[in-house]
C-alpha cells in the first residue's frame, strides 16, 4: 500500500501519504478506503526512474515522485553532474 495510511475523519476516512497529505477522496467506511488503496496500487505499479538529485535508479510512484528516498529526505547531497 505504498507509504499510505488511513486517517479517520469525523465522517469517515481518507488516505494520506508519508508526508501527511491527503491523496484520496473521502470514504464512509474503512473498508472502502482500503479497497481504493488496493485498486490504486494495482493500477499503477512503480516505475524505475533516475533520481533528479543523485542520478541513481529507484522505484518512482509517478510524475510527482522524482527524488529517491535518500534525496527526498535531504540525507544525500545532490550531485552537480545531475543538476547541470
């Protein structure tokens, strides 16, 4: 289920990513939210892409995800070769 988590809201559930941003519509039940996660995970498998920070290949979740986990958290300094 990627790095998604369910968050309970007053009128149901939403799915949030690792940063806490809502990535789904609202659902009335936990079961519906889990089913949405399963459909999304099957619909778009990760694609190997080069990181825009360090150049190493990683499993990208989509167009919004172009930094590997290390560069995305700031633990690795980007390579000059990749930036120029």
